[in-house]
């Protein structure tokens, strides 16, 4: 007897596994020529390669532009056109070693290092107020003297400390964040409040704003209720207003920026005016690498806070767009880690690091192009500055370690042939006799 089979009752087929390069239904809305590229972008190791590529590109561009922007003032101050560049290259080497070590740490180790890193940074930040140890630069007492030629900016270390401690505390209190008391204590008060207070005591408003941005991003990524952000925004605005009103230097900067009538290149607005002159001189295509006129002692801090203006002058609009595109790629890689990770600590820490780098870049570029007042914040990876460069590279190493921990990424990376193995593969093999 032949039995009939109800075809409609058959179990549906399991979906076909997708692999890098697969042009299945996931990208059916794209043209056929773009589907392999889109599928490759969905690879578990995309975040890893984007982070490594963007960091390398920004670091190389930064070294080249620091050399170009600092040659004149470096020769004038130290008798060598390469003094600032060699110093930056030395810190870049230290930062790369730190980034490599950080990229090999597991998430468990980052959790262990959270509290010690912030505690050490806070102790160092407190030491800047000790006579003989602390140094003042540009009106800010935010530097620690290590040797006669070497200094450290502890506030840069507090950035990564606030990211890690915030991720550790809020990830552990995930189920209780609906209550304001648990959302505020102990991360916002007293940890973040004391850390930011120490930086503000040294009159470094720019770094304090970046730290506030980090705290806000960490709490937002953790899922803190929105009503708390409204209250915190009002408090932050009142605090910023008080800090500006009590400082004549900040009042002058804010007033000149708001009025828009300060156009004297030799007056109080000289730095901003010469920064705009540099961008205007560069025009569409730039005057050529090394051919800047503003770096001839016209534009203060040309190799530091205003290096973006030199990029625009020498490399033109394409050069500035490359910088913006690289930061956009960095943001996309960080966002991928946040959305793809299954570990709440990783998601919060990645969001905090992303906010740190992007918010600082926005403040710097906004000040150069005149959209924001000048508050003295360097451009990440690009501006000269050893402490900032080393800590930023370590933060990128942390993000790379998180990217390596994405689902499926570790297996793909482990299956890659090593550098030595790839090198040996191109050598001719001896025939067996």
C-alpha cells in the first residue's frame, strides 16, 4: 500500500550557513557586483581589520604632519628640525608596544585592571599639585615632571580608567540601573565626580569636557534611565557656566567666539584667525606637503592643537576629508563591537572608548574651523603629545582585543597562517633526491 505524504507538513529546511564572500539572500537588495563586498564586510573579523587599518593610517598621517608642522619651531627652539618629530616617533613606538600587549589581553584581564588603572591615574593626577612635581602649561596645572626633559599628563590616563571602571560597575549592576541611586552610586558619585574634580582643579576644562563625555556615553550604553541624563545635562551646563564665568581667559575666548567680530590676527583671536587663514590658503587641493606658510611661527601650536589647519593648508580639502573618513570608519568598527558583543562589559567599554576618541576629535576640529571655541584639546593620533598618543593607542589595543573576542572572530584569526609561514610559502622548495 502506497502512503501519501503531505508536503505542506514537511519541516522547513534549515537556513544555509553564510560564509565570507557568500552572496545569499542577506544582500539580495544590492547589485550582484556589490554582494561579495557586502558579505565580506559582514565577516566576524571586519571590526578587527578596520581598527588595525584605521589606527595605522591615522598614526602614519600624524607622524608625517607633525614632522611637517613642527620643523620651523623645532629648529628655532632646539636647533634641529626633527626634535619634535623624533620625540613623537619615540612615543609612537612605546604606544604601539602598549597597543600590542593590550590587544592580547582577554576580557577577564581588562576587568581585573579596571580599578587599579583608575586608582593609579587619580594618584598621579593628585601629584600635579605637589610643589616641584607639578608643571603648568598654558594656564593649566595638569602635568607631572618625571625628568628634566620628560613629563606626563595624568589626565590622559584617567580616560581609560573611567571607561574600564564604568564598564565594570555598571555591567555588574545591570539589573538595578532602573533605580537612580544604583545608577548614580558609586560610578557617577564619587568615582567620576572626584576624577573630574581633580582635573578641573588644574583648570583643564578641555580634558574635563572629554571626561564628562566618556561618563555620559558609558552610562547611556549601560542603559541608565533617560531622566537621569536630563538632570545631569542641567548640572553639567551649570558647572560649565560657572567655570567659564570664574575665568577671565575662558570668558574672553567664549566672548570672542560668540561675537564673531574678533578678526585681528595679532590680537586675542590670533590663533583662531591664523587657523582659518591656513584652511583658506589650502583651498581645494592644498599648497603641497611641507609648503605651509602658517607654520612659520604664525599659527601657535601648529603641530599640536591646530594641526588639522596645517593638514587643510598643505593637503587641501581631500586631506581633511581623509581624516574625517578615517574617524567615521573608526566609529563604525566600534559600533559593530557594541552591537555584536554578548558581554555587557565589552559593550559599555567599547562605547566609552568610541565616545572618548570621537568626542575629542569633534572638539578639536570644531575649534579649528570656528564652530567651537578654542579650549586646547589635541586631535587623537595626529597631534603631537606623548601622553595622549600612548594612552589612545592602548585604548585602540583594548578595542582590538574586544574585536578578537567577537563571536567567530577568534576561530578565523587562529586559522590564518602566520607571517613566517606566509613568508616561507613563497620560497622554492627543495626536491627530494
